[in-house]
């Protein structure tokens, strides 16, 4: 199972993981520059690591994440989440055009909710074969 996850992660990295992680790193950099949005930058870095190497891990709702996470997610959607979700959507289209890329296209689409609402989520290991959420 770990060898399979390693193979999937390497293919993911080549086909779309690197580009999507760079998008999240740019969002984090912008958030760190604005200082007030540093918590958003930290969340963006956490997602960048997950998007870079997603198989064998998943995200779960963090216990105790309440109204502040919801408000933060609304702010995130307005300023960064929508274009990251759009990037996942656009990246999935060419992946769906090849038979080998179809699972990666689906994994990209499954990352859209996380790209829209990252606060209150945490990345955890999983035993599932397709841990791309």
C-alpha cells in the first residue's frame, strides 16, 4: 500500500501537484506580507504540503473549530479560495482527457472544497488507497 501511495504521489507531483502547491505558496506569501492574514498563510502552507503529496493522507474537521473558522473561511473564499478552486478545476480538465489522468482529475476536484474552506481542517494520515480527500 505504501509503495502504491508513493507511486501515486510521484505521478501526482509531476502532473499537477507541483503547480498547485506553487499556487498555495503564492497565496501564503501574500497572506504573510499583509500580516493581519498570517493565520490564512499558515493554513495555505498546510494545504500546499497536502496538495504536493496527498496520497496516504486526508483532511478532517478539527474539533473545536467553530464560528471563527467559519468567518475566516468566508474571508478566505473572497480573497484567495475562489481562484485556487478555479485552478483545481482548470487543472482537472486536461487530466480527464487522458485515461491515466482521470484519477488525478477526480482527486483535483475533491480538493476544491478544501481550497474554499481550509480553516478548521487538519491533515492526517489515512489507510485508504486514495487519500486525496
